């Protein structure tokens, strides 16, 4: 898939655990895991906004496009 999710990298840089982020964003840890493992087919802008707010980052820090 040409969209890469760098959520693990940002979490590590911020010293934050997945369950902490999920709680702050208001999603389940299972849904966050689906996003982190690149199994998600879509993400709501409101969820992406909440993740960026919690991690103090930009969407481009989390999502990256790489041509096949």
C-alpha cells in the first residue's frame, strides 16, 4: 500500500503509549491498532485531527505517500 502510517514513530518520539493516545483521542485501542498496523482502509478527519492534537504534530508526520 502506498500510504505509510508512521504512528509508532511519533508515539515513540513523544514517549506515549498506544492506550494513552487512544484514551485521549476517544477511540478504542483495537481501532488504534488497526490504524498502526496499516489495516485501516480509511480514517475520519476528526480522528486524524484528534491524533494530531494529542501528539502535537501535523498529518504529514503520521501519514506518508510512497509510490510502489
